[in-house]
């Protein structure tokens, strides 16, 4: 058992089987990606397909539809999922099979799992935005029902159609919040009145979206204990970038790149703001610190998790990020590189629409994925310059009115 995992005692063959042994048995894995049209889902599909795995993707375009409803259109136009699969086939010679439908609908889920019975399921199929979840009653309800509904259906489908399959679930570092002690990798040994026990690390999320991820983890842990599922839950920080190994010269294979307040994450937003000549929108004091990663690191983390699966009856948790930065650090870095490129970047500290600590302790562990062989891509000046150049190529599509609307948390 690794530091970031917990197995429930089992009668049949003992606690969690060895990860390394499982990985060596199968080089080609049949992988179903739930949420395969999203910012991370589509690049993951291409990456795993390029790596020789057999891949299918499922999506109902929830993210695209919500973005349209909220006037949060991405930086560039995107082909639909069937077209993406065709383009990928042309480009790579490899086939990715698309399924379009709602994973909250059990009949659809059962149909997909019967047609494509996977060895591994990557579960991204959630409403992914914290600001969206705080917008209004309907958005809160959609976030809760969609996220928990898809997670439950995924668990039930694995149990019914492929009980040995490995579920790789995207959680979030935001499950832990910002406690005033070190954050461990998923679990905490608690000593109490002379006895000790390992528990899930205490979670105290900062938005309804992040709270649904806490609930997902609880659901997964419950069913790992009941049904000996294999699960890896990845506590991911904010991701940046759009260029991956598979799409370097193919903008038509870029992922959904959002820069608006609802669906855009902070560094992607700052890059677009720098290109548009909009002041960088630092919320409050800007001391909010998070763990960040390049989109290429996300792909490698998912691949490494699949190729080194959790054992039966094991909930394995990794903290998925490579570097920590405060919002101020990010703004200063974007300003420095932007100014070198002649953009004349300004930073503006605006009243924080969110309810969060703006200065706090932050020291999360993150050794599990490094131990599996992750080689991080740090946020260098060259990386920032490359991102700015890609956004510059789409400058005419930036709608500055989308950059800030002030969705209040309270
Ligand atoms: N922030 C600013 N200015 C902005 C946008 C954000 O100062 O213009 C600040 C936020 O207040 C926050 C930090 O930057 O303190 C990160 O915000 P974000 O919007 O990049 O990320 P967040 O809403 O937390 O959510 C994103 C993804 C989510 C993922 C999460 C990882 O949308 O799916 O789970 O990052 S984490 O933040 O570690 O919880």
C-alpha cells in the first residue's frame, strides 16, 4: 500500500494487489473516457490513443451548452466530437469511438458499457466550474445532480459490467481547502485517546462544485469498501495550456480553451488578458495559493495512473500538481514575460467576488505521481511565451466583455 492509498481488509485474496504487477500484465488497455469532449477529456483521449491503448469517449456536450448559455464561448471554434475523432484518425491513423449521451441516464450508460466494456474508466464527466456552481439555484442543482449522478452510475456500471476495471476519477485539490496544517496525499493517520486510525484527510471545500468532488470521494470510498472496486482519485490543481504532444501543429485538435470568469482558470485567463490589453484580474490580496500543472502533466498523470492501476479494494489518492504559486506570483510572471514581448501588461487588484482566504499557509504533499515516474513540465518563461503566442494567433476572437462579471460567492 502506498502512502496515498487505503485498502479495506478483504477475505478472499488479502489487501490491495500490487500495482506494479498489474501494470506489467497488460500493455494495451481498453479505456472509456467519460467527459471526452472537455478541456482535459479530448487531449486525454488523443494521448492514450497515441500510446497504443483502445479508446472510446462519451459526452453529452454539457460543458459546451453551459458555456453557450452563459456567453462563455471558448477562444476558438471547436469541431464536434465525431468530427474530432475523424480528424484524429486522419492525423494518427488511430480510431477513437465517440458515444453521445447523458451519463446520468442509466439506460444510456448500460448501453455504452455493453458495447465498449473497458479495463479502465477515466471519469471527467462533471460540471467543472466553481463559479458556475455558485451562480444561482438552478446551476447549483445541476452541478450537484450531474456530478453525483454520473459518479454513482459509473460505480454501478463498473460493478455490473466490468468489476475488475480501474476507475480513474478527477477530483480536485480544492477538496482539502486551505487548512493551516500540511496537506497529506489523501489520508491522515489520526491518534486519539491512545489509539490510531487512517482516515480520509479532512475536507472543507470552498465552493459547491468542490463540495461535489468531496462527495464523489466519499461515494467511491464507500463502494471500494463494499465491492472491492479499484479506484484512483486524482486531486488536481488548476491546469494551464492547450498544446499537448498530440496537437502541436494541429489547432483543429486543440481542446476547449475558456478565458471567461465562469469556465476559465486563472493562468489561462491571465494570458488572454495580457494579449487583450486587459489588466490582470487579481482577486483581493492575491495571496491565494494553489498547486498548478501544465496540461501535458495532466496527460502523463492519467496515463501513469492507468498503466499502474490501483489494486482491488484500494482507493488510491494522488495530489496532482507540480508547482505551487500564489495568484500574485502568476500575475508577476505573466507581466514579466508579456512585457518582454512588448505587451505592456498591467495588474489590477479587484474586490474578490469569492469567499476564500487571501493569505494562508499551503504545503501539500505530492510525491505519489513522481514516484510513478512523472517528469514535470515547470512554468518557465519559454512556456509562458509559447502560450501567449498561441493566444495571439486568436486575438481577434477575444471578447473582453466576457473577462469579468463578478459572480459573488455570498
Ligand atoms: N483567481 C483570481 N483571478 C481570476 C481568476 C481566479 O485571482 O481572474 C483566483 C481565485 O480566486 C482562486 C485562484 O485564482 O483563488 C484559482 O482560481 P481558478 O478559477 O483558476 O480555479 P478554481 O475555481 O479553484 O477551479 C479550477 C478548475 C477546477 C479545479 C480547480 C483545482 O476550474 O475544475 O478543480 O481549479 S483547485 O483550485 O486546486 O481546487
